[in-house]
């Protein structure tokens, strides 16, 4: 029997890189999920707020190496609905103004 004491060594660079990669993937998945949720909420409530939030979260997920296509598409759909809504309101207001003159 040897009288040597086991001293745990700090993680090597390969283990640290693996853990950092796993953490980035988890954060990317979280951002992708948030982008999808914001996109879905934006279809029903305040698309001018939740559409851009979905796009920001989708971009963050992509930077972390996770695809967030669903959140990005829903974000753009939200923005399109918002633009269409603004156009409809402007046309209606112009129509009312023209008919009341």
C-alpha cells in the first residue's frame, strides 16, 4: 500500500469546453423556446411588441448555435399582421374623412 493521497485535478480544457458547449446549447434552446412562445403570443396579443421580441430571441438562439426558425417565422408574421392592421386603419380613417366631407 502506498501512502499517497488522491488529490483531484481541475478539469482539463476538453472537459471545460464540453461543459461550455452544453451550457451554450441549453441557453440556445431556452432562447429558441422563448422566441416561439413570443411569436405565438404575438398572433393574439400586441404583435408590435411580441413580434420583435420573437426575432430578438431567435437571433440570440442562432448565435448560440440553435436553430429558431419557428420563432423567427412567427415573429415576421406578427410584424406583417401589425403592418396590415396599420394600413387597414389608415384606409378606414381616410374613407371616413372622405365620406364626411
